[in-house]
C-alpha cells in the first residue's frame, strides 16, 4: 500500500514525470537496453544529488540544510531498482513515483528520504511501517533500526515484497497482511512509525501504539489538501503535530475492527 507520494512542486502522474525519467536515464542507457551495476550506480548517485538539492526547499521547515548522513548512506546502499517492476528498472532512480501494480506506486526518492529523516531513527528503535508496497521503504528503515514491522493490505504486493527483501538480505523485517489503519498491537508500542498512505485524520490506534517519546510521520487530509505531518508524543503522553509540506498519497483504507482487511 505504498504511496505514490509526490512533493508538491513536482508533478505527479506518468506523463511529464516519465518524460523526465527518460531524460534522466538517457545518459547511461546502453544501446542494447541492458543496464549494468555501474549504470545503476551512476543513476543512484544522481538520485542522491537530487535529494540533497530538494532539501533546500524545506530546510526552513525541518530546521537543517541537509539530511542525516545515516539516512543518505542508506539511500546510497539500497538498490532501488530491485524494488520496482523489471520493465521500470531504468527509471528507478528518477525523482518521481513509479507504478508497482494494483493502482499503487513507489514514492519518489526525495519523499522516502525526507520521511525517514524526520523520524530520527536510532539503532535500537523498533519501527512500524504502514504500507509495505514492494518493500523499498522497509529496506531503507532496516538499515537504520533494530527491527521493522511492516503491514501491507494487498496480498500479492506483500508476497513480492517479502521475496525482494529476502533477496537483499534484510533479516530484521517482519511483514503482515492486514489493514494498517489499526496498527500492530501485538508488537506495540513502537519507537517510530511511518505511514505511506493518507487517512483524512490520524488513526487513533496508531497514536495509541506510539511509544512515549516516539515520532510518527504520516500524510493526512482530504485528497487535494494532504499534508505530511510529523507527530510527536512526549514523555507524558501529550501529542503534538507539525505540518511539513503538501503531498499527494493514495488514501489509507479504514475498516471496522474485526472486519476482514485483506
């Protein structure tokens, strides 16, 4: 249920963005169409440069001119092209969302990096992810946290994500097929939470399952007025929110407790 999030000043969709992606890969795409590891590395470095440039637009909001080095190292290490459909691998490092099937998309790299950075993940943290998609965000989180629990509502996406994550040697991720709106109470509370689909309002179960002192990054709001929100719960359990920037995510589905969610 991964988003398809786009930063407000970047067009979402598969028209202008795909044209940009074609320009992005034209410098390294071999004539025979086969991409080598070196080709992907060049594109990955270009992606990192674009992420760093994008931070300029939100530096005042996040209070710093650059993302954490650990986050950028994780973005540099995880092979994004292994978490998109094979026919889209040449476009994997373009700073755009890409379709992954079932009317879902993988979020653009800038959004993945920004949301991860906002969580301020430590090596001992347990993180809950809502919306596994094909597993890219989970793979990034796994580089930073002790344990990642990830929920995906679409069974086929969850199956593919599990396979892709296994191939990349990610052993500290546990997946579940369910509706993420209700969280994962068996493993709560969580130090950090990241949600990659947007509810109208922040789900109460997620707030309840967030540990005191914890942080959650979640898009919320009506479809045409979504904001990326940083939620913090202090030691006394008081919750505060801060809007970071306007985004566009797929909607988070809500079901009544006890109903079938997959």
